[in-house]
């Protein structure tokens, strides 16, 4: 896997260009958001927001 220092992926959660994160299918989630999702409780008010953002990924997977 290629990794250039100049490459900035735009996180689908926070919409910010970030150098570090994970790639899920064609989508990118930055380290901070990934950590945020992991520690977010299902009952947290932010949870539906994350799910909503990540629906983009599942949608593409099933397309
Ligand atoms: Zn992010």
C-alpha cells in the first residue's frame, strides 16, 4: 500500500483533510473520528450522527 506524506484524505465524519486514518472501501475515517466512534456509546446522542455518516459506506458496499 502506497503512503505518500503529501496525501491527505478527507474524513467522511468530520470532512477535514487528515493524514492519518483508516480506509473503509473508498471512504476514509481519520484517527480521531475512529477513536471517537469506538468510545461512543450506542445511546450517545452522537451515535446516530456517526451511523448516518457511515451509511454512505454501507450504501456503496451494497450498490
Ligand atoms: Zn474525522
